[in-house]
């Protein structure tokens, strides 16, 4: 997709200011059809978006990344979501050769040793397969919210993703965590059962842990790093 200008981006965000998440999704799903995809991590926000998308167009493209280090509860959530909505979430895996080379050179738990190692692991297990999943797409949908992390406070509903060269849509950008869970409970949406065990943000098993009430939403992700570093590269800091 040809890069859009800052003015075009501003106009899009002005157009959708105050618009509901459902309306944003409906517009882009209908406007881009086979050139739009939703990347879900099976988190609470993503489940809310999946519910909306299934109501708009059950054939919309939804995919997830299996890093090879996920929780069993995440796999269970994939199956329960597919069954609930009659959909088939595509699963993308990292390249075997890259994973083997990395692990054999740096160890199974390399990510604890340095930030560079952790980012390398995220790149191989997430960024590379995501790039493959987004081939041919003009738009990708994400479940980002501003209040999730300090790295996300300047995000807008519609952005240009320089890393992947396409539009990124954040329909829940202004939602609070309370709004997300109210929506899930109201619509009886299936969710990852780890949320009931103190996990508020869920990624790979070795890099995610439960947190205490009152902790930052992403305190359990890469807990050995400072908040300013807690991104895997899927969503570059603004």
C-alpha cells in the first residue's frame, strides 16, 4: 500500500473522532474487504474485537501468532472462540531454522540475559511471522489501548505503520479496562481463563506472570525490564 500523508492520516482521525469501535470496524471491514486482517493475541481486548467482527462479517480474516511458548489456556481460548463464532482463526508460526539457530547459539531462555536477546526472540517468534501474515494486506486491526502502557499513550485510532507499510486501526484506543470487561461480560464472550488468575496481559509463558491488584496492566510482561522497554516490536513506540 502506498504510504498516506500526515494530512490524510489527520483527516481520518478527525473523521472517526468520537466514533464507536463498532462503527470504525464496520467502515474499514467493508471498505477494504480482502485487504484487511485482524491480528489477535487472544487477550481480552482482542476477544471484544473478534465479537464485533463476527457480527459485521463472519468471513473477516483473523489470525494469531503461535510463538511456540504460549500457555495452554491460550490454545484453549483459540478453540473456544472458533467454536463460539463459527470461524477459523489462522495460526502463524516462526521459521524453524531461525528458532533452532537462536536457541542453539544463545540458549532456551536467552531473553532473561539481556534486552537485546529478548528483542531477538520477539523478532524471530513474532515479527517475522507477522510480516508473513500481513503480506498483501493494506490494513491491520489491533486491540491496543492508550491506558495499557506508557509506550502507547500517544497512539491514535488510525495510524500509518512504518514497520509493515500499511494502515493500523486501533478501534479500542480510548477504552478503559473496565469497559473491555463490561463488554465481555455483557455479551458472554469467551476469554483466556488466565485472566481469572491474576494475568491481565498475556504473552509467552516464560515472559508473563500474574500481578497483584493495583499493579500496572502490563507489569507482568517482561517484569525484569523497565516500563519504557516493554514492547516486542509488533507495535513500535510513538
